[in-house]
C-alpha cells in the first residue's frame, strides 16, 4: 500500500514588506521511489488566494477542488470577496473532517494559505489535524521543514523586500534538497500582494541546487 502514497516535500511561506511568498519543491515520492519530478505544490485558488500542499496527493487534490468551489460559492452568495481568515477557516474545517473520517488510507495533508484582503496580506498554517495558526513572519511544512526552518531562523529579518524574500525561499529549498530525500527536482514560488497572486519563479533542476 505504501507505493500508493505520494508524500514528502518542503513548502515555505515568508512574510515580506509588500506581501507574502509561497514556495515549494517539485518532487513527489512514494517511500524511496521518486514518483514524479514536476509536481506544482503551490496552487492558485483565485486571484488573491494561494496554497501550498504537503502530504497525501489524492486528499490534497480533493481538498483543493473543494476549497476553490467553496470560496467561489461564498463570494457569489455574499456578493463580495471573503477574507483570507474566512478562507482559512473553511479549509481548516475540511481538513479536520477529512482526517477524522474512517478510511483504510488516512488522509494526512497540511497546507499553507496566503492571501490579500482589505486588511492586507495574511499567512496561515493549517495542520494535518485541521488546526489553524496565524503566521506573522515565516513558516515551513513537509518532510524538509526542519531544515528549512533552520535557515529561516538564521536569516529571516522583518521588512524584507521581495527580492530578498525570494532569495531566502531559494536558500530554504536548496538546504532541504541537500538533506531531505523527499525534496528536490525544482522549485515554484508565488507572490501574494495587493496586485494579486503571481508566479515569480518556476525552475526545474537535474542536479542538487537551484541557482
């Protein structure tokens, strides 16, 4: 059954002066097997919301479809954007219900969610148990997160500009690639600002470092 699991990753969220950067590697693994080398783990939900995924791919894909639909439905009913906090609460409830339903394969999946609303940029960590944590500086999730957090603890400074925040995200993913077998093959990074969700880096690698 283990071969059906696609798990292991490094995702990073960094708050900078004008918004938030979400970044992740591109490898999907099944035990010691690299099952896919071009997975997009930073996903745009709409023009002002994005998430990263870490965990069982099938559950992550399902929950991503559900949160997209729920956000759109809520906005159609209300006639306005929902806040980032509302979107995080919606997704947190879905994760909570998902992991607690009976299943032969536990739906273990965690998310980082970033968005921009009337209050500005916001970043949330959603645990595999459905917990929701407000993040005001940086966060990392996945099998390589311990390595990435070490880099963040050492190098993060409040008020970073976009260029420096992106460079820090690259250092986090590179460090995880060096030490975590389930992290690798490239990196995607998105900015979330008042101008919306934009991809600022999409790079594949065959070696062991992102330049």
